[in-house]
């Protein structure tokens, strides 16, 4: 994925992250995943890659309240 000049729609990001469109919009609104708007919201593949690396090991259940994962639960 890194280095590719590809734009993903919200729906495509939801499919890649195995989540739903509403959750992807929460990521967008929280500012955790930067989008641009060209007709509809889109994210660069590079931005998605950076997001995944930056938030690995985090609990993103609530994108407005990011926490460290508790591995003891």
C-alpha cells in the first residue's frame, strides 16, 4: 500500500478496515484519518498506511478518546 498514489472512498476504507462507513466517518471527524473532498470524501493510500502504523496498539473504539490497549483484559 505504501507509496501508491491511490485514493480510497469512505466505503473502500470501511472494507479495508473491516468496519462500517459510519465508523470511518468518525475517524474522519476526529481528525485521526485525514481525508480530502473531491465530490465525496477520499483518503490517500499513504495516509491510511500512516494511520495504521501510528495507531497500532491503540484502542480506537471511540476515535475521540484514543487509549492504549489493555492486554490484560
